[in-house]
């Protein structure tokens, strides 16, 4: 595992100190520390860490709420810490987008595998979201192209392949993408 930049949020300074020591001994850098969820969000937005390790029970904003906000903004993977393993807390944590959940006291043999899994899952999620965006863009492009071909087919009594060839030729001649040409045809037809 390469050197990570990490934010720690826990209202107990002794826990923060222990975690920081464990992480730094393993070669990681703790770039920010705080004692409440609001500050954890602010530090994460500002410092752009590779990972956030956060307690559940904190003043001003609890760790579950803060983790949800960090996860929703896709800022960093979050590992939640707690002294409690009650079912309702685990359920809330599950729905907050956290990628790991550890019960205190935290030991290196629990922490480091959880970090690896959280980072791996976060990267998988980012990759899947990127692929989904590509698919959405491709589908949008396909719809535009089909609509533009339909307009040309109706206007000039062309076959589908002829309409597509015209869009391709115009695209190359004008050095525009097929999507831009399709959008232009649609705009011109709807005026």
C-alpha cells in the first residue's frame, strides 16, 4: 500500500493520537485531525485526503451523517469507528456509504485490511460510475444520431445508411464530432 493522506475525526484525543501513531508508523500521513463531523467534512473538502477515518459518536454532527455527506460528494472513502456494535448503528452505517466499519479498540491487524478494502471498493465504485457515465453518453449520442438521421431521411428521402454517411461526411469536412453535427441538424429542424 502506498503512502496515504488521511483525515482522522474522533472526539477522543487519545484515540486520534493512537490512530495517528499507527498510521504514521505504517508510512502514512495524517493531514488533518478534528473532533466533530462538521469539521471532518470541511477538512475532507479542503485537504482532499485518500481516506477518512471517523468515529460515529461526535458532537455537532455524528460520524454517520458526516460520512453520508462525504460519500455523496465522492470525496474519499470513509471508515467508521465505534465503541458500539448494535444492529441499528450498523444498519445506519451501511446506508451512509461507508466502506468499512471497525469496533474499538482499533488494532493494526484490523485497521490495515479495512483500509485496503475501503480503498479498493472506493476505486471500484469510481470505475463503475465512470463506465456508467460512458454508457449514458453513448446512449444519448445514439438517440441524437437516430433523431438526426430520421430528420435527414424524411427531408431528403434517404435510406438510414445514406443519412448516416452524410452526417459522417459533414462531420469530417467541418471537423466537428458526429454528436455536434447531429445536434445542429436537430436544432435546424426544430426552428
